[in-house]
C-alpha cells in the first residue's frame, strides 16, 4: 500500500484533526482503504477531498450539502476543475441566498 497515507499524515497535511477525519469517513465524505481493525489508511487523493470539504465549509455549506455534491462523483473520485465548476454553479443560488440574508442582517 505504498500509494496510501495514514490518518495521522492526512491530519497533519490537511490541518484537520484525526477525529474530524473519522467523522468525515463516518458520513461517507472520505473513505479509508485496507483491512478493518488495522491502522486507517487513505488514498493520497483523500487530501484533495478534505481540502474540497474544508473549502465548501468555508463557503457556509453543511456536511449534508457537501456529501450530496460529492455523491455525484463516481467512485469517490476527487473533484476535477470541471467538477468544481459544475458543483459551484449548482451552489450559486444557495450562496446568493445566504449573501442576501447576511446583507439584510448587517443592514
């Protein structure tokens, strides 16, 4: 499994706590590979998926919304530039509604 990384390495590189990564895994946002009961290992592209999750959270999306977007990708594939463009266009009305609500709250 040379092409995999440990949960500790993923946590360190992503800046996300291992407990949060396990939570993401329990929600189906990322997945580990290998045998049950052994150290969690992830494909290297999990780092990009975690970055995607964090970016989406920064935009104000919740994990359910992020999970629904990621579920549209085959085989838990990491989003490509084209995927990101398509997903972000789908989020545009939601984000605009949140911007409008925050603007009203501010004013």
